[in-house]
């Protein structure tokens, strides 16, 4: 009966999962349209709070934000269901691509149907930036934080540490004054330590088992190594998919070719997990062409790393890759959010939130312009069409009640026509 009450919400999550292009920045605009304005599952302030909090954690930030929306509506059970429904379509698609890699090339991935996805994503991001600006930037200090964050993010967009650093600095700066925000009381929530213990135990156990399997050259050690590699990446990545992909490249492509690793494993018959450079680039391109979390690339990499061992192992690799990369995100967000809620009893945290939200607005503005610079500027026809898509997406989001999936579908049809 409890599940039936949330079926419409879960359906909205599924529609979001199959239409959410553009990575975590674009996903936020779509979440605002769907879960704030259309469904009213959360307020703008709550969504900004969730997003700012998730930026402080390693892992898939848009996945964590959506998980918290489910958590707010129905506790841990609904949060877990929300997570599964959100990641499943993308992981299935990326896992399936690992079976058909030889039939896919870069030209296939650049099919014209996706031509206007990037300008559409910019429109969603501009919508989210303007909406959050209206509620988060209210005085001189927050305007300064926003401008500094925007400039720093634009110049250092590919640095994995720029996002948490700016957010922490934003919270620190607004705490230099204690005059604006008074003390507020909120009900205390009991902290459940199980999730963080589970996270730590899995982290340590996966590392120990993986190293033990490597040293003793176990016959079927690869699944253990794959789980440890992905779980570690999911535990340490700040900055979303754009940071995960280069870290995966170092782990699965560059590292296995280094002299140190080759020498360390030369006596072992099975060696470390290694993925061909061209296969990796193809998977990275595909992860950008499909909706859903960019972290779903782990399903593809897991399948590719096991393809020489048969279909059953390849399916197992897809599952291990997906579970291992998203599990740390879920455990961390569901453990730390109650602590965050408890800390919000104190005025210092409210003052920090003022600066954190201003920094997030600056990050979103920078991401909007950073993505715009990659849009075609060589063909006047497409310059005009791209601008129309950007402005049209923003206008539809701001002044119409059209759901996000309809806008996405319209842009895909537009790409197919032109």
C-alpha cells in the first residue's frame, strides 16, 4: 500500500531517467521543472539545499540529489527505489553497448538526432541558474561569492577539487558575519551509523580481497578487482562524470601500460584489468549520448573488461560495474544527510548555506557558458538554430507547463528534421 501511494512519483523518476541529458548540471534544471514546479515534491529551497549538500560529497551528485528527493517523500525504502529506477535505464543501455561494440563507431554516435541536445541542456541549465539566483543571491556578499565562483569554475572547470573548494570557501565567507541570520531550531534527528560502517567495511574488505586475489593470482580474480576499482572510484570522485571519465582512463587504460604495474604483475598469469584505448573512447562518447547519469559508463567498462571470458562473465561485469560505482554515493548521502540536518540547528550552518548556495549559483552560471563555448560556431545556420533551441528551452521551462520529457522529445525531433 505504501508503494502504491508513490507510484506516480516513481513514474516521474523513470521519465526523468530516460530524458535527462546533459550531466549533473543539466539534470538539476530538469529536476527543478519536474519535482519542484510540476509535481511539488520539494521546494526550490529544499532542492538547492540537497544539491549544495551533495556537492560536498564524493560520488554522483545528480544521483544523490534525486535519491534525497525520494528519501524526503518516503524514507530509505523509497530512496533506494528512486536510485534503482534512476540508474537502471542508463546502465542497461551502456551494458548492452559493451556487447555490440564492434558494430558501433564514432560516426554512429554522432547521429543527427542528438544535434540539439547540448544547446537544450544549456537552456535547462540557464533556467536552473536564474531560478536559484532569485532565491540564493540577496545581498552584496552573496553577489561577490557568485561572481568569484563563476570565474574560478570557468577557468578551472576540469579540476576535480574546484567544486568542493568553492563551496567550503563560500560557507566560510558568509560566517565571517553573524548579524544577518539568527539562530533557528529544528527537530533533532537520530543518526544511524550503520550506513557509514557499511561503507567503510566494504571499502576495506574490497581492497583487501582484491589485493589478496592479485598476490595469489586467483583464477577468477577479475570480478573482485573490478568491484574494488569501481567502488574506490565511486568513493573518491568529486565533480561528477566529467571527473570520473579521466580517472577511469588512468585506472583502466594508462595504468596497466605503466612499467611499474607491468613489472609488478609480470609473474602473474592473469594481469590487471586493461581496456583498449579506442574502446574506452567509444564508451565515453556513448555515455554522453544517452540520458541518465554519466556514472553509468561503469556498466560499459565492466562489460568490456570481461568480454573475453564469455557472455555470463560479461553480464556479471556490467552488474558489478554499476553496483560498485553507485553504492558509495547511496551509502554516503543517506548517512551524512541526517548529520547535515542536525547541524542545521545552528545559526553558523544557516550562514554557511547562504554562501554555499551563492557558490552553487556561480558554478551553474560558469557551467552554462562553458558548455556554450563548445556549441557549433562555424555554420551560421546552426548558430541560429542553436540559439533558438537555447532560448526556446528556457522560455518553455519558464512560461509553460510542458513537462521536461516533452521538451527533450521536441529537441530530438528537431535534430532529426535538420
